[in-house]
């Protein structure tokens, strides 16, 4: 099979990572690349690491340019995907790396994004219960947010086995690429290096309802989430420290068993041996999420921690993995479980 | 007044930071400097930033060498301070940057440090209720741990006003200097840069009982603490994200008021204007702890975040601040509220 | 003496560093602070490390605002200083952190900056032969560029003693704060971290003629300079690796002697003991330049390396040092030789 | 073809990178993995990014363990390769990532390494004139040093066309992984982050004679090299800034033409478009060396700059590339030209 793929938003970090992975995907041929303010420029000046595409010229993002491909990856600002997708026709596989189609609840969308809800597409996190099946054969995929991916993978085993109380407390650190290429003062290297800082504290981060949605679906009850994201002095990676009170009677063995069961057979989830904890360095550039869990008996809490690459498993790798499922390709095609370290 | 000060453990990070501050302290004259494996070496090769002391030779750590000073700072491995202090006599001000005398409960000490409890000294965190008075005139000071400093300062206003339930959840990121100069593989630059990783997860970190001690004393009830430390790719700084469920009926105004009241007049605590959050970069090299708090109404939690420099306010700055109080000097002498940024 | 000082451009990195130093200067009272696009904002949101000035409001940069001060520091974009200075009157000490008045040769200025030459002011690098005397009593100071400071300090001893051939080859690494707060894509943290990259290669960097000017004046002959700046993944610091062929017959002892003689007695220059090399970490936040030199006998070249903090000794510290000289204050007032490390 | 490969020194950075690449090599099956102090441990705790090999146990490095493979990669400390290689027999392809067999001149070896010269093997830098042919069918490969790779690739076109005078001046920055996993104080994260520092200044670095050997062979005359390595705050990457005086009459067009000619058709060398300069971020984890050159007319020097990943093209990637040639596989097999960025 040769799949012809276009990427809209090829000059950004998400689009660039999609392209990095597609360049190593044996079944994909890269077609149109589009940009907005960068249309007309060659990709080599914008994404100098994508050597084989250096001479490709960015075209404007339009239905004409994107037509004629089997798959179209959208790496656009929030709110722009619906219009593009509509024009592409139902037979084209549209993989949206943006937020537009992630949430099932229109009220949540409107509360957090401030615009009308565009709809809900099959959710590209195949490791969550029921999601893999829904992706098979689909022609529309909503790629999850990077934080919801990290948090959902860390906590779903605990909630699937009803081990945890319905109040999760999450503090996550992200590399700066999670904020994209927007030119904002606090993202300057001079500001970021040597500094940890929080943002979106107190429930305001847009990924919060997505976490609640995912965990609640698994738990069969409404899970409240206290989510504090922090910006770390690194380019890539998310470390999500997630905890919830253990339900009465839950012991360490039950916790371990739940995680072993839930993660078994998942090619891109790695439950570490007991005593070893994840690090973002170990998953750099890979599609693996490393996960560890323990029970803090004194505090009565389950602590689950995941590490993943926000651009790979957290965005573009998850997108390619879901594309593989949708197209009937082996799920691991073109994706590596191996990080680039040190 | 001229205070003659010695520093035991002058080749390490804590000892080096004590010396950096003492070099700028108008009332202090620096006397003996000691080391262990580095005895006999000049300081310039070990601490090249301490230019005025470059030609000073490290002596072995012994009572003879440390005798004859008004103040002795101990920056030694845990468990070594008691023997040295005993020989120094009661009229010498001994400021212990180690853990030996921080805990009031011998059982806690033995459980977490695995050795007999040496005792309890006045606790060098003057901003906590009652602590400043206890430091006045003392000749023994236990300098708090860096994490307990950050966490206690972030949460004591909430507990002092009985606003929070007695279960605190804390995730903190530290710069690598918090781990000292020990040669361990996971502290190599190649491992640390670009990586976030947790350690001591699940209640095992030795700073946990110290946090419980401090918060419980303020709250008047036992506070349980779930503490997860993480190692961040930076040399200095702690960002502590602390939360607890708000007690019923607590609103945002009450939270704000509690913090304004508790931090008022404290020279080294800065409650940021609403909407502005701390960053470790802003306190680099300074003795300031920047603090912000909010109420997450949806999750029902108070979120308090502090940023400080683990070596300054978290260790050596707190030590000098407490020394000033003990000696009757103005508390701010030789300490800066201004960070080195960017 | 109380000196009342204003800072124009207080929201930038150079202006912020001037303020950091002035806050610790015992003879200075900080007056007006001005900004351009940030006028009307409080400094605390822009420079959160400058705690004591957090509530100060930025005023627009104008002669009215800046009038009535003893000293005015200009930290403005190139080309804006002359107009401001002219309005301030000859009795006010104007310290220009910009490039406008550094070059003695109008043709050099016009070739590299593309605008008419505004003039030449006493050059604020007192360690160079003759410069200290010229600064005494002056009311106009041109603060040197950060790279020319690092390079001139590394090489002037060799040229003063006629030890080196007149062709210098320089490769320097700078922290990102050297590029200022301008919002440019290549300065984003995501781009900078983990990356070394050159810029201005081949003779085009504007600091090149300033290096040539300084070294030629010392050498008494025209020195050609090949200068390659590189951007390093750190916020602060310059490491300048400078070399030139040794003149015939020059040996290692002559080189060492020249540096010992030239740097003797200079409070802010530190010639390291033989075998120890500078690092930017050791001078972080300090006004010290650390210097080392050797003779590579096989290649026949003198290699001199300096490390300094581009914002301190390389800009604001040099500015304050020169101000002290101009005002007749002890040269070290308010400046530290001690770095913040690790 | 299925090639069975063993890796001696699998717990180090070079060995880890060889394994990372072999895991993606379609013709290789990974056999024995050996370590020294880590023998008996599972690889997952030492190289957590190599997920598919996590359960593999390290064996001691011995001829028995390494026997029975088609290829043996040696990633051992200098001086240990000869004894191992001798026992492996002439039909096994031995790829030595160490220095032992790189130099053709025994006196050079003895002067810089202080031990008897073990011999000279075909040199694994196929892009240099004559080297690719010598690698075909060989059963012994000396993998070049990381710095000599970066420097030779940057300068060989200039010397091949006799454009440059025989005195090269080189300043290179390396990521810390270039220093390996040895536990040395100056390699701690606390020391490295935020710091640039030189080492081995003045001609003493062991890679110097290797650069001289390579450039002299290309130039047909003895090239002297002044080489200053610096340690940069990043895990990976080398940026080599190389210059030499242009021979009389050489102009920019001749320089450009020489580089275009020399780099044409090389899969892993990328001469950037004029005006674009290399960065180490763009080659992170890839086998590409990005190169740019210009003529500084004022200084009369050719400035050539290369960026590569010290562990990939600078070590393990070069090793695999040379293995491919030796075995008759397509040279690009298992190697990517695409970097992981940002």
C-alpha cells in the first residue's frame, strides 16, 4: 500500500514532527505541504532537520492544495480544522492534531474554547478502552492533547479497576515545544532556560475537560481533576505526576496488578520494573510512554507517573499510530519505541 | 560588630553558597574553611566563582580548626554535625545546614534517617509562626531542608487560617544542585539536560516528615503529605506546587486574605499580584520566595505555588537570615531580595 | 554622595541588569524608569526578579522624564541614544549601553550600522591602556559591546607586549540574553536548548570593527580580526576563544609574564592559575572576567580565553564600573567579583 | 542478509547509540551485549531508552561471549581493543569505536596516548578521498573520533582544492556525551548547565593528530592545526568552527564551487544553501553533517562550519555507515538523514 499524505501546518512543531515520522514510514509518500504566513518559502529554512524535504515549497492551506491525498494531517490553530475537513470529502482520512473534535460535550468545548462546538471524532488514543476499535476504518481522527495523553495513560488502569477515588490531582511538566512556535516573551530561551514556572493554574487549562472526559469514561463515574501544568527548561517531553486517594482496602499488589493487566500487550506503553521511574529523556523522539505506579501507604494515595514525548506519542506519533489503525496497517508501522538518549 | 565565621564543608554546594553570601555580608569576616577529601587544596580550583577566596587552603574538619570563631556553619553529610557541635562549646553559634537537628520527633528521625536522633535545635525558618522568636539569641540553629522551606512557605497561610483539609498533595521540581556534588550517574549533565524525572516517590523522601511537622504545627492538627520530588534540567531553583482540598465554605477571597495577612511584612516572602505566577528564574541567587495562590473552584482545591532558590533561601540564605536574628543583626543584612535574571 | 539615576529601556535585559546592580549600589537612588511599548506597565510583571521595584511604573522615554537625574543610563536600540543625550545637557552623566558612540571611525560606523555616525565618547573599558584616565570626570560614557569586552580583555596583554602577529582569530559563544528580548523565532527556547549555532559569520558582525579598533590601539598597528560568534544554550555568559600566531622567538614564559603584568591590580580581571581554564558559570552575575592564556608550541599560536557575564561585565557591570570612575567613587562600589554558581 | 552483531561496552554512550541504530537496522540481529562493571545487570536500568532490549542482561567482555557474531562493535576505553580484536579472528568484522587504530603514525599515537601503537585499520570516514574504497570488504574498521569527523568534513573540500593555507584554526563545542559516562565532577549537571568552558587547550587534545593526519592527506602537505575544544551545555552535538587563510587569489566563487563539488552525492553531508548556517539541533540523532562555508574577505580567511551529532555521525552512525560499506549493504541502510527537532 502506498498512502499519499498531505500536511497542513508544516512549518510548526506538530506539523514538523508529523513529517519527521512520515519520512520514516514505509507506506507513506509525502504530498502537499502547506503553511500560512510561510507559504512560498522552502521547508529547509523553517525545518532544517527535515533534510529530504528541504527543497519543498510550502503552499497556502486550501482545499485545492490538500485535495487528492489519501490522508491529510491538520496541524492548525484551534478552530480552523472544521472548515478544511468539510471540503475534503468523507473518503479522505483527516487526522486533526488540533483540539476541535476531541471533546464529546459541547458545553465543555464552549466553556473552555469560547467558540461553537464543531463535533466529535473518534479519539486517537487507542490504548484507552474501546478507542482502538472505534479507530478501525474511520476517516476522521481527533488526535488527543499531549497532556491528556500523558495523564490518561498514567491513570486509566487505576480507574478501570475502581482502585481510586474520583478526585485526581495532577502536576505535569512540559517542554517548551508544547507551547508551539508562537513568538511570546515567556517562551524566549533567555526566559526559559534555568526556570520552572506554572501556568494555567486553578482549573483553566483547556486540556482539563479532556482529562475529565477520558478518566470519567473509564471509571464509570465523574472524575474531578485538579491540573497544574508547568513549563520546564527542555524542548520536548512531558512528565505527568498523577495521584488520587486509594479506595478503602486497596493495597500495593492490587495496584500493581491493575497496571500490569491494563498495559499488557500495548506496544507503546511500558510499565517499568518496580523501583524504576520514568524520565522524559528516555522517551525523547520515541512513541513510547513510560509509566510507573506506587501506593503511598502513609498518605493513602496512588501515585502514577508517565513520561512521553509531547511531540511524538503526545501528538504526531499518536496521530500516525491512529492513522495506521484506521488504514488497517500494522499499528507500529513507521513508529519507534526507542528514544534518542542521552 | 565583626563576626568571625568558619565554614565546614566549604567545597560543596551548600558550603559554597554560604561563602558567597558571607563575602557580601558587611559584618562577617571569613575564617577557617574546611573540607574532607579536598583538605589541602586551594578553594579556587573547587569553587572558581568565589574569587576573593581563591587562594584559601581547605583544612581538615576538626574542632581545633573550627575553634575560635563566633559562628560555625556546618555543611556536612547527615549525621556528622552532632559530634562537631558538641566540641564547639555552647557560646559558639552553630548553624547546621544538615538535617540532624530539624525534626522534633525521634521516631520520625529514626524511620527516615536510620540512625539515633541527635536532638532538636531552633528551626531556621523565621517566617513560620513562633520561629523567629525562638531564633533570637540562640546559639544553635537547624537550617530547614530546601523542600520543606518551599512547601511550608507555600501552605502555612492556608493552614494557619484553617482553610484547607489536612491532606496536602505536593509535587516539586528542583535544580540538580539540590542533590549536591556527589558523583552519581543520574546527576551527569548528559543525563539531566533535557530530562524531567521523579525520585523518592511514594512517601520515602526524607523531607516528608519535616513538612508534616511544620504544617501540622501551624494547623493544630496532623497534616498528611503526599510528596513527589522531581529533578529538573537546571542548576538551581525549586518550584513547589502544593494543594489541598478547601474546607467547606472557603472562597477565593478568604484564601487571598489569608495569604496577604500571613506574608505581610516578611522581607523575603513576596505574594505576587493576582494572576502572576512564580518562576525559579526570578529568584535565582536571591533570598526571596515568590508565592501565589488560587482556589480551583471546580476541583475544590487550594493551589499554592512557591519558587525559591534551593541554595539561597532554601539553604544558605535561610542560614544567614537565621544567623542575623540569632546575633541581633538586622534580618536582611547581607541578603538580597533581587534575583539574577534572565 | 547620593547619585540619582534614571534608566531608559528598563524593560530590556540590559536595562534590567543595570537596575539589578543599582539596587545593590550604596550611593545610588533609582529615579525614573522608562520603556517604549511597555510604558504604563509596572516593572514587576516585566522584570519579576527586581522585587524592590515591582510597583514602579514605566514612563515613556523622553527628555522630560529623564531630566533631573545625576546619571542617565541608556539601554535603547542602536541609533536612539544621540537624540536623547543631546537633550540631557552636558552636566548629566549619560552612560550609553548602546553602540552609538563606541567607534572612533565614522566610516566603520557607517559600514556596519548603515546610519550617520553620532560621535565618539570615552570608552567604558577602564582596563585597556589609557581608558581609565579618560573616564575620570567625564559626563559621557560609551559602554563597550559585550563581545569586544571579552575579546579585548583576552588579547590586549599579548598585543601590548608585541607578542602576537596582527591577525586574530576569534570564536566566541554567547548566552541568548546577548540577543535581547526581541521576539525572533531562532531565540525561542525550543530552538535554543540543546543547540549551538553560529551567526554573523564571515566578518559581518557589528562588533568586529570595535575589536579591531581596540586591539589596533593597543598594538600600535592594524590588527585584522576574524570573528565568529555562536549562540549557546544558556541565558548568560560569553566564552571567547582568541588566538593569534606568536611572533618569532616568543616563548611561554614571555606570554605568561605579559598577562601577569597587564592584569595585575585589576579588580575585575582574574588571570587564573596555570592549568585552570575559565568557565562562564564561574562569573555568572559577577563583574569578573576570568582569563587564561597558553602557547600552543606545535601550532605556533597564542591562545587566550576569557569568560564573562555578557550582561554584567559585558554591559551593565562595565557601565556601573565606568560610572563609578566618572563620578570619583571607588571603582568597585556596588559591583561583585563573586559569581553565582553552580 | 541477516547480520548478527555484538556490542562490547553496551552500557556507555557510544555503545548505547550503536544499539539504538542497530535496533532500526533491517539487516541486523542484535546478539551479545557486554559490559565491565555492569556485567550481570539488565540493560533496561542502564539504557532505559532502548526499550526492546530492556530485559537483556550484560555479559562480561570476553572473546567467548563475543565469538560467533558476524560483526562486533567495540565501544571500550582506549587501549583495550587490540587484545579483544586479536581473539576474534580475521573473518569477523570488528568495528572499533575507540581510538586505537585511527592513527597511521606510531609516534603520534605514542605521544598523545602514551602507550605502544596497536596498528592502523581502514578509517571509517567514507566521505574523505579514498576512504570509501578502502572500507569495501574490510573486516577491520577504525571509527574516527567525533571532533576529527566534524573538522575533516568541514575542511577537506578547501584543502582538496588547494584553496587554504596549511594552518587551520579550529574551535569546536561539544555536548557532554562526548566525554562519556565517567563520573567526573566537571561533568555533573550542576556544573555543566549554563556554562561554556574550554579544555585540552593548547594542542594537547588527543584528536589533534587525527585532524592533522586527515587534512594533510587531503592537502598533500602538512597541515598544522590549532584546536580548542569547548564543553557546551547540551547532551549531544558538535559545532566545529574551522578557518584557514585563503591562498592568494582565492575568491568566494572558488570556495563555493569546491564545497559543492566535494559534497555532491554524499548522502550524509548537506551543504546548506548560502546564507543558512548549521545548528546542532538540526542534526540531533541523525547521521547528517550540515556544512556551510564562506570567505571573510576582510580577514582573508575561509570559514567552514559543520554541525553533527557526536554520538551518531560522530561515532555510532559513522560506525554503522562503514559497516554497511564493508558488508556490501547500501550505505544508508538503517541510518536517517533526519534530525529530531526541536
